[in-house]
C-alpha cells in the first residue's frame, strides 16, 4: 500500500475509535449550547470504519485467491 493510503486508513480508524470511546463512556458533547446526541456516534463509528476497510481492501496487493 502507498504511505498516504495507509495514513488515511489509520486516521479513519482513529476517528472511529474515538466515537466508540464516546459511546462506551457516554461522554457528553455540546456544540454552541446544543448537546449532540450520543446515538450520532454510532454513525461516527461505523462510517469511518467502513471507509477505512474499503480503502484498505481496494489498495491491498492482489495475490492468490483474490
């Protein structure tokens, strides 16, 4: 994989893990006086994780069985 692809995949996984931590620890987030619902972190966890997986899968070297 190219270094930039690896870096972006890693960044997406880190963002996903941050949302998972928010879900597990039930950390409140307030933006401009409005509380962001915790359930939004489910999307914030799943979407970047899916993108990281797709990016990794698209850029892995092709070998036997692929």
